[in-house]
C-alpha cells in the first residue's frame, strides 16, 4: 500500500496498532508487540500492558519474528494476530480461544470460509512446533503457511468480514 498500516487511524479511534493491541487486553491477555519499526515501539511505549520486542533488523517477516517468541516461551501458548485486520472484534478472539481450549495441544488457525488466515491463530510453543519452525527457517522456507503444513493444527471458521486482511486501498475502501 505504500504506507505504514500499523499507524493508520482506526475508525473506532486510535491507530490500527492500538486497536490490535486492545483486543487481547480486553480478554485479560498480555500483549507482546513484535516489530522492527522504531515508530511502532514509540507509539505504544507508554501504554500499560504492552511489551515491545524488537524484531531482527532488517525485519525478516512474521515467521522469523515469531521464532524469537518461541525461544523464550517454551511451554506457553501464543495468540498471534496481525495489525492489518482492522475489523476484528473481541468476540471473535474469544471464539478462537474457545475452539483452542477443546484441544490445547494443537494450534488453531483462523479460516474465513475460503482460506486460512494463519496470522490469526493460537500456537502452542511445544518442542515439536519449535523444531518444525527451526527446520522451516533453516530450509529457507520463511512462509507461515509452509511451517503450518508441518505442525498439527485445526481450522477455526470465523466471521469472514472480520478477517479481511487490508493490503490495498480497495480493501480500505471496503471497510
């Protein structure tokens, strides 16, 4: 799009970044912002409950970024959500978590009814998921979907209108 989506104004107030961070906070979860952009760090620096983790420079994509969280989170589970799903609602995160709780050892990935949206999902930081992640990255496979095909996961069909990944001006106009 040629602009920093994280800092775009959100229709409900604040920026897309602030909106994305507020969703897990609304259900009592800690927020860890992974970004290689200093402006993102500065934007949330004084916001309570948001931990900033600098991404490797230059940023190497979301899969490489999440690998740093897997390193420090073994035994925990990560709820991952992108900044560019501005229509996402708290109730949908709750629904995703309810589906995950049915079988907490497996990842749960958002599905809009047509395709997976792997940047919205819940990922256990298990040794086997970590090994698959390390292997994917070592093989030069930096795509999230490539890694996803090597781990156990379930689909969570969620409201498609909330899962629009806004990557173009046309997507923005549709919001």
